[in-house]
């Protein structure tokens, strides 16, 4: 075939018609070709193809959506999703109430200061007494203190209101809210699926105090812009974001003692002297930036160093010898790029770490501003080598400037930020990276254990397109394996996918996302809070265990019974205003709606006998006098036990000694009376109310719907 | 007092009325490794309590005599002279004392079931809660990429069949210690571990039957297998005995999250459901401000822990031989008090190990000479015993897991003798 003589489209089509084995590995799938996807060859109808795409590249079908996709055209829908061109409808309305979504990192820290900073600001404003008082005699907390603390809280709350300040908890709640609402309402569904995937790949945890304030902008600015773009750019934006720099400690990684730093190398090396003796970045760290990086405080000014534990600056460890930190380097190689068997050595890890020394970020808030102005003055005075990009800061005076060798490639001495950027080039284009990413993407979109030939082809596409992530998706949906019967309906949904696909299947309205989010955690997926850099494993056996299975079943029942606050739906809409004539008919209708184009006969077969017995129907409808009343959601508890997620320090059970709320007691599970009163109201959305409260049992219809939503079939996509 | 025969009898009645015959009981029993007569009795259980926030070891188990502590933390140090009669330290007679709030467990020290390990902790010097907890729970200090937790690896080494309740965390989310390949379940409340239908038990039972049928017949192996396990587990734990269960006579657990957790763990031990590893949490130990002495925030936490452990131990009754309880905390606190009447993040701390085979009534480990200023970085209690020495000792002697290199990859230390051979 001579591609030049045919249109790209028909060339691709004829190539795709060939059997998989004969497809040459070097195919580059052209952008925007709209080439037919090979679902017919796999024996699927258009409706089945649409259902499968919605299951895998979206969070499941909404009522009527399969019809819409078929009407639009399978390939056309695919193009729109890849280009993220779909017109958003309701979504904007749901996101508008969340102010943090549009804020810069600076505004965020100014509006939602971390607790230690908040406390300090309150002290400085004279709102509360200084915590450190030399003359203070008693250290016993006496009962009067409890009253004092309540009074303090009241004062601080009033002051915060006046100043327009909110706690970090309110910030975190917005990240969670937008995640669920986007997944449910976005028309550009593929973006949401990919945002989840790539965040997880470049995982950071909200439970880390140093990460929390940056998590929202990490997802928004480092991850989301590159979802179908260049892997190299995605990689770099995560490498330079404060969330990752803090999470994997690189912000405090500097050259080991004895190693020449960039500033010194320039001083003594080939570059012409700057004529200022040691001024131009000698071991003093450059004009304007006081402090040796190796002194306690990490080379930041004494002020910054003292503020180490306040959370407003990257906290260097007092009295600890400063030097190389290998954490980021190791995870960069092991998790983000080459993979654990990618063929790098421990020496490579150290060399990579050396390449990234000096990659840090400016503390947020006032101190960062001071740092910025000092840098500016220094630059005007002729200092070079330091780089700032947004919050990111490259410190020449912390960078190990000796020569390095990474994966067999020599990085000459005397280079600065180019060292790290060169390493990113090397790892992004490494064949092991192509395989590693191909494997992960294939696992997400095709099968837990993708076959080797498929991975080879996808890896080849990655390499040929220089890491074009959109091309990877295109290659995936163009592969026969994607459509193969043995793979369809075989992936176990993650808890987020269960919750979102249930809401979409019901055509539900989310008036308040927090109760539904709580279920995602109950099923075993604390969003944004997977503590290891590995992110949530994409494997069925991670998600499926006895406790989580029960939670999935109970979720289905409660949702369908209209007992989840904040969620509204109408069965009449689903049944098309035609009431099913019997429980069995209801079952058939619901299974068809919730599991479109899937094999539902076994589900119906299993459940039907239980429904046709008259006495059973009566039993379900009968009142049970001792039925335990489900706790109603009170307006003070918008977050309910989700408060743990919104307040990760509480989730960890550790009291972040901020003195603001006093020692934090974990409340007894289910004991609403001890629930910590909201410090401030989360008033983004109306207080969540369930469609049904009280003890009346659900209708048979709702019971059946719950059974389908909790069924094994619905747990799969 | 809960009685296994009553369980079999009562749940049989309850289930037959819903059309499930007696042979289910046989299935459920064999699923859990129980057959009439023998049982999972004899299987041992390790109960771990993670004290999150970094417990101040020098407030919990201070050295007595010498007055060094009083010099270093003049306002926080307690001694016999300072407190009133009911606030005095509890001298253990071995050069150390217990904080008075630990009164309920002091008898266990005297009965030689309780041991303290002092100046224990991690070789990694991080003072970040997040990182240090991560390192302790994964058992790989200094390494962040370890995906599994040490308790999950313990389960992997147990080498015999498991029931669905082999590894249980009394938390709402699975703790890091239990991340990994082996199945582990996080249950906040035992009575929630069932199919719940709003509006009635009958509806719930029917829904349960419906789900059970669906999961039994699904072609997807993992869902099918786990589904069956789930229903077997639920039946094992069915509501009827739970509501009848009462702790042993005279035992009263504190009404706190930890008290609740320990009560339910005792329930599980006595229910013979094959529990081998249990995890509970105690929070609020991060006492930066006004930690108090005989009273105050530290004392409150200590009292909760103490009463919980004492109640748990008494509740176990004759099952004590099967259980070892071990506490841990991510690091300790500064020896000197700070300017707010509290202490800041430190390094070494102490832990408790409780069991009938424990070499109790002693403070193990190598406590520094405070008079000679043997502090870590001039500020903290040092670490002279690696926590892995304790964890591996307990894993081996109590659970028979000796594959230390599997449990703690990269560690070449030795176990700290704490338990008698058995």
C-alpha cells in the first residue's frame, strides 16, 4: 500500500481490515481521520458499539444516550470526545458555586490557608492570644479551657468571615465535589475518564499536609491540560508542580555536601566571572537569596526556615543535614515512566536524583512573594541560573552541577535546569516507558491483563507518535482487542464508576454530591487519598472483597430506594410513563435500561423466581416494627462522615496540633451526637435531603432496581 | 455470655423460615473452617493498635529517679511530689513509672502480661506524620513505593486457609498496614456488615437472597467466589447473635471509637470466625499544645487507651492465650516541652505488648542516659530498637511467621526477645 496514493482514511481502513497479525507495528494513526472503528468485524451492532464505548470511555450511558450516539455516528462521537469538543450543558451550572476552581495557587492559599498558617494569622491579628507566653504557668488543661476554646473558635470564625478566609476543609470539599459532578454531568466524558486515569498514574495524596493546598491546582493545571496531548508535557508539568515536589520530597533535594552546585560551577568554570567575587551565586546562594541551602531552613531565609512547620513554606527539616533525596527520582522511573522492570539501576536513581536537585517551589503567600521579589532584584543584578515558572523554582545554588550519567547518557557538568529536563526527555522517549504506559492504558480500557501483542502495538504507536496520548486512545479503540467479545463487560468498575454509572443510568439529579461521595469511600476508594505514589491498582481483586461487595450491594439498594441524600430521580421517567404490569416486567425493563446491550438473561432468570411469589411481594411491602431507623442527614452535617475525607487529618486519626479545634477526638462510628459541628457551612449546594426518609419500606420497583444496581452484572463494564 | 450452640440453633431457625435449609449451615461452617467440635479455636490473633499523632513516651512511661526529666521539661514532668495522691505516677519498680491515666493496665504489668519497649521507633528521621506512618505501616522505613502493608504480608505468610475474617480493620477505610494482595476487610461496625434494606429486616433478607442468587450464578469468577465468601461471612456474623452478645461480666469498655473497636474485636475472637490479624486506631496523640500532666489532653488519650486495653483483656477471658496485643506510634516527641505547654515531633517512642506469653513486667529496650544528654539531635528520645525488631518477634513467636525478609524487605536486624517460645 502506498499511502501517498490513497487518502489517509481509506489507507487506514484497508489496513484495519487485515487481520491483527498482519497489521504492521509502525502504523501511525492519523489525527482526525474519523476512520471506521472495527466493531462490525467483531460482530457488534451500532447500538452495542455505542454501549461499549460509553462503558469504557465514559462513565456509562444515561437514558437515551445510546440512541443519541448512534444517531450522531460512532466515529463522529469518538472524534468529538477525542477533541473534547462537546458542548457542555448542565455542568457549568454545577461548577459555578465552587470558587476555588478558578483561583490561582496564590489566591487559594490566601483564601484557604492551611491550619497552622490560619492560626498564626489569627494570632497576628490579635484575634486570639499568642500561644507562646513565657509567663504562662499552668500547663494543665483545665475545664475552663474547653470554654475558652469554644470562645476562641467563635472569635476565629467571626474574624475569618470578616476577612473572607475559609479553612482548607472547604477547599478540599470543592475538589471532591467537582470530581463527582464532572463525572456525572460532563458531555466530554473521555476527559473525565482520562483525568482520573492520569491523576492516578501521577498519584499524590491529599492526606499529606504539604500537598493538600496544591491538590486542586495539580489536577487542574498539571494533569487536565495534557490528557490527549503530549506525554512529555504532562510529565514535565507534574514534575514541576508543588504537589508532586512536596509529595515525593524533591522540593528539599539539593546537592550533597561536597558536590559543586551550579552557581559554584559557574563561578569557577568556563563562564566569565561576573565580577562580583562570591556575589554572583557563590556558596552564599546568590544575591538576594540569603542563606546556604545546607543551613537549617534549607537556604530559605531564616524567617522561612522558622516557619518550617506552618505549612506555608515547604518545610525543611530542622537540624537535619541537607542533601540529596531520591524519592522522586525513584518513583519517576519506577512508577511514572520506565516501570519497575524498565531496566534502570540504583545508580540511575541516584543520578536522576542529582539531575533534579534544586527543583523546588516558592512557598505560597507572603513569603513566596518576598522570595519572588528577591529573585527579581538578583536577576536585575545579573544573577543567572535560577528559573521560575509559576510556583516552580529552580535553585541554581542547590543544584548538583557535576557531570552525570543517566541510562547510559552523559549529562555534562555545569548545566542547570537542563539536566532535569534532559532526563525527562530521556525517560519519556524510552522504549520501556512506551511499554509501561501501553500496558496501563490497555488495562484501563481493554482488559486487566492485556496480551503482549496488543501492548507491543500500542507501545509502537506511542514511540511513533512521540508520546501522543490522544493517538494512544485512538489506537486503543481501533484495535480488535477493544471490541473482542471476551473483553467486553469484563472490567470490574471502581467504586467511583459504580456510583457515577448508577447515577447516570437513573438519570439522577445531584443536588448535593457529598453523600454519594461518601459511598465511594465506603466501597474502598478514598478519592485523592490513596497514600502510596502507586495510585489505586487497576485490578479486579483490589476492588472486590467481602466488605466492598457488601457496600456495593447496599449502595444499590439505598440509591434505588431514594435514601441517599442529595440525589433525586424519577422512576416514571425511566419507565417512560408506562407502569410495568408486574414485578417481573419491572425487572425486565430495569435490567434493559441499566445494562443496555448486555447479557441480562441470567440476571432476570435469577431474580424472577423471587419476585413472582405473592407472599414475597407482600413481605417486602410489610412494615417491620423493629426496623432500625436510618440516621437522617441533618443540615449541620453536609459532609456527614465524609467529614473524614474532607478533613484528612481527622481521617488519619492524628491531631494536627493546630490548637484551633483542640485535640481531635474521633467520633464513634455512627454516633451522630458527637459529630464535630461544622466550623463553617459548606453552602455550595443546598443541604442534602433524601427523596425518602423514615422507615417506610421501598416499593417493589425500587427493590428490584436496587438489586440490579447491586448485581454482579452492573459491577462490570 | 455468647455461646456457639445458641448461634447455630437460633440462626438455623431464622434462616429456615426464608427457605434456606440446614445444609447451608454446613456450608457456612465448612467455609469458615469450623466443623462441630473443632473450630478455628486455637488460631491465634494479633491485635494491633496504631496510635496516630506520635505518642509522647516520656509522658506515658517516664524514667523515675535522677530528676533529669524534671530539668528538661520542668512543667510537664511528673513525679511523686508534684501530683496529688490520685495523680501520682505509678512506679513500676523497674526504674520507670506509668502515667496515672494508665491505672487500668498497671495490674497487667504486675501480672507480667504487659511489657513496655522503650526508645523504639524507625531508623528514618522523618518527622512528618504522613511519611512516618507510611514507613511504619509498610514496614519499609525510607521507602515510599512499597505497595503492600506489613500486616498484609503477614497474612500472606500464614500459610493456611483463610476465612473472610482473617484480617479485619475496625476502620472505615483499609489502613495502609493492610494494603496488599491478601484479602482484608475494613468494617466500621459489625452490625453494618450485612445487606441492609431500608424499611425492614424482611426486605433486607429478601434482597440478601436475591443478591446471593445473583452472585452464586455469575460467570465472573472473582465476583462469584467473593460473593459466596461475603454471604458466608454475613451469615457467620448474622445479627441475631450480635445483638445477644454481651461482654464478659464486669467488663465495661470506654464509649469511644477505640473502645468500640476493641469490643468488636473481642467479639470476633470469641465468635471463632478465623480472625488472625486485627487493626484498630487511636487518635489524638499529637499533643503540641497544653498536653497537661495528670489531667489534660494526654491524660485523656492515655485513659481511653488504658481502659480499652484493660476491658479487652478482661473480656477475652480464657481466650487470652490466643491473643497478643501490640501498640505502635509513628514517632515520639521532643524531650523538652515547647512554649505552649506541649511537645513537638520527636524520634523514639515506646510501645506496649500484651500477652500471656510475653516477657512482661519489664521495660525492654535500651533507654538512654538522659543525664549524659544522650538525645537524638539534642532534642528527642533516640531510637535504640528498630520497630521491626519488635514486629518480627511478635509475628514469629505468636503467629509462626518467620520469613522476616518477606515481612521486612531490606532489613537485616534481629528480633528483640519479647515472647517466650511456644
